C-alpha cells in the first residue's frame, strides 16, 4: 500500500497520506514540525519531525523559542 509524506516548509507541518481510492486518499494525518508522526503500515514507525524546522538567518529555528 502506498504511503506519501508531504512536508509543508512554509506552514512547518508534515502530512502522511495512505489508503488510496479512485477519488483520492481516504486517510491522512498532519502534525506540526516538532511532534512525531505515526507512519502507517507497511512502514509502521514514529517519525521524529524535530529536525524539519526551517532555520532563520540567525540560526534559530523559526517558531522555536530561544533557549
């Protein structure tokens, strides 16, 4: 079964699409970067999305407070 992952770098979120049908995908799940995304079978694992943040010019990830 195909599983597609789409990263939206502007909104900083990732979506998994699976369970295709003639009219599109029946199932999808979206999380913001920084949260883990459950990738469905046949892969069946948790994807850590914390490394997907877009880096700002100052080196800080956008949307992530300074430590």
